[in-house]
C-alpha cells in the first residue's frame, strides 16, 4: 500500500466511501440471493474494489467503459443509481437494462457504460470498435476495457490488442487478474503468467499494478490514460487482485484452499486503506460511522425501489426480439429460391 500522503482528505474519504459502497452493496446481494429475491448467476466483486474505484478516477464522463459479468462495482462508481442496478438484479422493468440483463448485463448508455458482458473476452472487440468510432470522428475519448485473466486465453484478446496497436486506437486494456479463470489457476492456462508482458508482442506499453492498492491503481491508470488520450495508442494494465468470494453463487470453490483465501484477506484493500487514512489523520470513527450510515440508507432505498418496481408486461416480452424479422427474411429467401427453381424448370 502506498505510504506517502499525496492525497487531500476529501478525496481520500471519497475513495474509501466508494470501496465501502461496493462492498456493502455486494454483501446485501448475497442476502437477497439467499432469500430468492435475486436469481440466476451472481458474480461478486468483494476483494477487488480498489480496481474499479482507483481506475475510474482516471476517466471522464465522455470516456466509454466496457466491463465483464463481474461489473457491479464498475457500474456503481460510474454513477448508475444503486436503485436501477438493484432493480436489474431483481429482474424488474425499472432496472438499468429493463430487467432483461440481470447481474451479468448491466447497461447504461447515457453514462457510456456498455456492459456487463457474459461472454469471456467478448468485450474486447467491442472496445476496439468503440475506440475506432471515436478516432474516426476525431473525438478525444478513451475506451476502458475491463477483462479477467481468463480472457487472455481467448483469441479476442490477441486480435483486439493487435488491431488496436495497428490502428493506434485509444483503448485502455485493463486486466483484472484475480488469479483464477473460474476455477482454473492462472499457471494452468497461461505458460507466461506475467500478463503485462504480453503487451510486448503487439508493440504497446504494458504495466503490472498492485490491484489491492487503490492509490497505486489510480496513479497507474492516470499515467496510462494520459498516453492513450494523447494519441499514443493502446495501453495494457494488469491489476493483480483477488476475489474473496467464490467465482459465482453456484461455485463449490474446491480449486483453492481456505488458507490461501485467508492470506489474501490480510491484504483487504478497504481495511488497509482505512488504516492508512487513520494514520494520516484523514479519518475518524465518526467519519466512518456517518459513511456507513449513508451507504446503508442508500442500499435500503435501492431495495425499496426494486421491490416496488413493476415486472415487464407479458405482452412486451417479444419486444426487441428479432426472431419474427429473421423468420420473415428466411421466408422471403425461401420464396426466392422456389421462384428460381421454377424458372430453371420452365427454361
């Protein structure tokens, strides 16, 4: 953890608040999942809070964000209301994706938050496309693409870095390396476990960062963002972090030991940062109590918003589903083929 006091009190308290906000939101979703209020998949961000909070300090509202299915923290820090996110987890129509996306598909176009994507590595080519559009329109914007270490084994990772480097696109490739691709340890799927070094293959800068240190994450991301925004092309950052909970709520978690998890919990980014702020005289017990109370009230309001939210009407379930349009096209194609065969037969 950074030891130099290079941050003012209000900024320090805000970083701590955002990390606590993510932690408490995620803890509450576990309770609601156990009660059957939330269903389907649920991937928690507990332990990785320093990454989302630190990284997003470097971005502007005009920059785009593409995230993975473990995206609750990114959406909260980006500014999507907690109520809208909770309603989405409930599957309600007042959710950020109208209840159709659920935990893995948060979406907020107004804030340029483009997922929440369930496919491993699926956000990488989308980020390249967004950055290409910005470059073609001469917009000084950055696309931040978050992905896990498991995505590094996908072809999209290599294709996306290669194209972004060839075209010098304004993409921040941000790897949240929590050491496990679901239940597969990094060393079991990567012959080169130093992910930051993979940037060299595409002639772009790469850097590894302590993902449990919110200040280190912020500083590294700001340096990288300045390069990208200044026309220097893409940049790869590897945040070395750890998730304290299982991969998802369905995960039996038999691939790592309890001792390993407990060892990483000794580096809890929230606990360590809180201790640092107390050492710097930036945080008092009253500050923390007020912060926790405000967060608890926000989450309670979010749950109330979700509980009161409407279910999507049954008659609307086929909206934005393109099956009928595709069937019409196939029918038209079939008719055309029949006409061609008839003309051939007549000819």
